[in-house]
């Protein structure tokens, strides 16, 4: 849990919005609510993510990770009045904790879900429900494989280093590089880049490493899924997509205007008259 937990914030007489962030969607939300003077605290999990947000008088960035018990404490100490969950689609534990805490404390919760890209018929793509389901096959056998799945699942592929040539693209953070090293990835098999990544750079990277198969997540456009599909089609390389985990969100939207209405409804409508 972050040492910034007790960070002093501006006085918010009508409570605060807790925006679970670290994603491109959360950045857009902070920009959209800025003119509304919504008192907002954004939670991110890494220090590097702090710089993604523009400074604003009503905006505070909190860095750290929360268990369910800590989530309950966070909501109460920070006087949270409503929650907008714009975390990554695969950050299941974060969402589960926020939903459970919101229900327990009777705090309004809204999930902002990035749109899912429609299936493509142009590229040789295939979907799997999980990494385990993929690795139960021989898709990777004797191939040069690029993993664009983040650092957390890399450990799952550790046993495949002697059966395939594995490369990974990760975020330029200490925790990601440490996790990759522990999963058996040597520096020459890693590249550290922060999205967005252009089609030209993606194309050059795949060609440089002579990639034969790419594994990604169904992260939508913010995760560069559309670019990967385009490059995979251009190079004739199979693209394996791991489906999003199923989460029973009590309320969800992909419409930014719905988020604004949610904030107006629960953070004192008189502020917007």
C-alpha cells in the first residue's frame, strides 16, 4: 500500500470521486470532468503512471495497490462518494475489490469499459479464453513468438523457453523488467515501450525479430489491438488473442457522457447549476 495513503487533499465538502486509473480511458475522463470541478482522486499502481495526468486543482494522484480491507479504508478515509472504475480490462482483482467495497459501503459504482474490437476476418487470428488454454496446445512449438501481454502473465510461459523462441514487449518499469527476468527472458529478448505504438514501429519490430506468431490481449484500441491486427495481416503472421476475463459489473458503460452524468448525479448536482 502506498505511503501516500494519508496524503492531504483539497477540502471537498461534497465528497470525492474515486477514479481507478492507469489507463488511457482514465486520462480522458479526468480531462472531461476538469471543467466540472469534480473533486477527484485517481489511483494508479506505479509512479511512472503519475505523469500521465495533467495537473489540476481538483485532481490528486494516489500511487499504490489495495487489498479489499485497504480499499474499504481508502474509501472511508478519503471520503469517497462515488467510484468510476476505468482500470485495465484484465485488472480483475482491482475491479472485484472495488465492487465489493462499493456494495458493502453503499457507494455508487460505474465501470467504464473500453469497447471490444469486432472479430477480424482479414487476418489469421484465433481467440483463447485463457493463457492456460493456449499453452495446452502446440501453437508455440518451434516458433519465434512475440508476447504483448504485459509482464504479469510472462511467468506462465517460462516452461516454454526450450520449446519456442520467446520475445516480450513490456512497459519501461522496474517491476516489469524484474518480472520478465524472473520468467527467464534475457535482455536481448525484451523491448520496453509505452503505448501508443505506431504501425510502422510495430512492423519494424516484428521484422527485426523475425516473428512468426504474436500473442496479445483483447485490449481494444487503447491497447493497440487494432494496430497488431493490421500488422499481422500485412505480414501474414497469426495473431492469438486472449479474451477478456468475465466480470459481473453492477453498472457499466463505454460512453463518456454517461460518466459525466454519473458524476453530476452523485457529486452534488448544485455544483453544476
